[in-house]
């Protein structure tokens, strides 16, 4: 299978949602420790991180849940 779509990277400062919308963030990042605190600050409904990410994925998932945000684990 050939990927015909370009890869698009959106930085955390570029993330937004209309007021009142419930959003989920699928974070395809390497170092979860670098991104999870910044994503928690956005207060989404759910944050999904990849099992393949570097760092302590289990701790990242626990931090997300402790912040009152649903946490998910994705795999490719």
C-alpha cells in the first residue's frame, strides 16, 4: 500500500477547538514525557498516546487519568 497523503504535523500552539466542543487528541509523538503535560493543559476529553512511544507510557497514561482526562493507548 502506498501512502498518497502528505504527512502533516500540527504543533501544540496550533491546536484549538471551538468553545464548547469536546475534543480528543491522538498524540503521535515519540517522547511522551515532553508532550503529555502540554496536552493535559489543553483539557481535551481524551488523549490517546502510542504504545510505541519512547519514555514511560504507563506513567503518561496515569498522569492523564489523574488530571481527569480519559486516556487511550493506540498501536500501529
